[in-house]
């Protein structure tokens, strides 16, 4: 059973970026600066970037926050407009953003905390 929003606590975001082939290096540079900025944010538990094993122009960003409010603070950070300004022209299509809460109230498992 899915918990009510008030009980959900942690908040996760997955972003999928599909980058123009000729712009991969430039995108990686922008993503590095963006990630370094995000790593220092209060309320940010994880902020990890991945590249697809089959398509090197597809990147995944996994973000985990203490709660929805911490994510909202991230979206208002002063460096966000700069990242969008740098990254958006490098994309083949708009980024896909998935947002959600944990399904279960328990936040840890034998495989680690979420």
C-alpha cells in the first residue's frame, strides 16, 4: 500500500538526457559542474550520473532527497538556470524527468538505504 504524501519522506528523481552525438563532451562538462554544485546541497542524499551502456549519448541522473521540500530547494538553486542554459541546446529532445516517493514506509533493506 502506498503511503500518504506526508508519510513518504524521501523523494527520488530520475532524469534521462539524450544528447546530440557531437555534443557529448560538452554535455559531460556541464553535467560535472551541475553535479558538483548539487553535491553540497543540504537535503541531497544521492546525486549520481550514469551513461547508457549501449547508447553513449544517453545519460541518466539519479537524485535522492530527504523530502520533496529538499528537491524543491534544489530546483530553485542559483546554478539551475545556468545548467539549463548550457545543457538544453546540447539535447536531441527535451529531458525526461521522473519524480516519486518510496512505495513502502521502510527506507532500508539488506541492500542498503534508499
